[in-house]
C-alpha cells in the first residue's frame, strides 16, 4: 500500500476535525447537443477550412502561435459564443484548450479542460477567461497577486507558445497591465455609454463602425487590419453555456475547486464569525496561552516569571486589537 503524502495526510486530518468538507464531484451527463457533436466530430478542420476573407487568413495564422485576444461588447452581444468559436479554431490547430474556472464544466466539450491556476497552463495551449472582471481581473486589482501573475504570463507567453482569450464587457473594466499585451481586439456591439468611455484606440475603431453589429458578426482589430467578419455558432454551444455565470460567486467556487487552498486560508484569513469578534482570534489564543502560564507560575510563587507572562498577555491582547482594526480597514478600502 502506497504511503500518503504529507499534504494528503494534513487534508485528511482537517476533514476528520471538520475543518474541511470533502468536495464530491458529481459526474453530470453532458447535454444532448454536446453528445451529438462528439459523435459527429471529424478529423479535418471544418471551421478553419470554411473561412474566407482577410480575417480568415489572419485567423488561420494566429491560432498556431502565441496571440492574445480581447473580446468586448455589451451584454447579450454574443461574446462568449465568439470566444467558443475561437477556442474551437485553436483546437482544430492542434493546441490544448482550457477554460479558467468554469462554473459548469460539463457544458464544455471533452477537449476543453477546466483550469484553476493559470501558472499550471502548459506549453502550446490556449485558455479562455470568460467574464474576466468578475473573475477578479478588474481595474481595481492592478496590484493583486492574481493580476500581476496573469500579466507576467501574458508577457512571456510567446516563449511557451501560450494564448489567452479574455472576455470583458469593455476595456476600462480591465487593468492596463492586461490591456497592453493584447494582440487582437474583437469588437462586438457596444452599449451607448461604452462608445464614449472606451479606451482611445477602441473608441476610434467604434467611431468607424456606422451600423449595428449582429450577433454573428464582429470587427477584427490588430496592428495590420481592421475588418468586419462573421462567425458561426459551434455545434456544441448552448444557451445554458451563455448563462453559466448565473449565481456565480468566485470565492466560493475557488474554495470548492481547491480544498487545499481552503485549508490554508482557514488559518490565514478570519471567518465572518471571527470578524465580528472584538479581537483577532489568533491573538486571543496566543494571549490566553501566555496568560495561563503566568497565572500557573504565580500560584506556584514564581512571581519573577509570572509578571512578565501576564504583561506579555496584556500586550498580546492590545496588539491583536490593533491588528484586527487594521485588517478591517484594509478590507473596506
């Protein structure tokens, strides 16, 4: 019998102590149209072969190399459908396809793999980040670890032949660290306010678009061309997939997908019940241990040791209050 690793033993102990609730992944049956798609999937590249026009030539080229896409547009404009269309093109080009933290992984084809840590993205692969501001990559996260890590991945992606497809309602919702490495902007129908408040290059592009952009249309904007193009909805794409983020909570989804992280954050981040306490729970515990030791030594007559212990216990309570107040202020900012 193979011995369990230290990490697995810690998780087992946490489950026994009811610090963690084991996550049971239920095997859900894929939708009927997705099953039909896998049965009829051919070995050729039907999507790439059917393309025509200048955008088609560009798309056939970029799906083989490291290219970052940003899809923007108002709600119900077909952004996720266009992202799925691009993902299928990368799949036909022989690249590994991933989707970042999908709420409903069973709605995606079998060649699309869920990924929960972008640092685990392998070489020669593409990852779709749908609803990027909701996933934590918004304009207020420019100094957060996840955004900085994603920006680093985008900068060195060419060395690993990695591509990203980012979907956002508009570009101002994203921090500039994620805007600068983008190679191709795919523009869908904007909202009236979005036309006026977009970033300069995208605003100038929208001003050149006189007509409405249909759901099966988009504008391709890169350093070489600015052209209108059409796309077809993938056979496996469903209306349920377009609304997969209904009732989505990123923090709960992350904890359910990664029990080890939930175990780590149990000790590093206070719970909601702990936040309502007047003191930091870790400070209370440490002060209680030191104070108890001081009382016991005082009862034994060793007041030389008891007085410093009681003093340290009092200082621990004082600084735990200050630390908790500082933590509350950081959370509110």
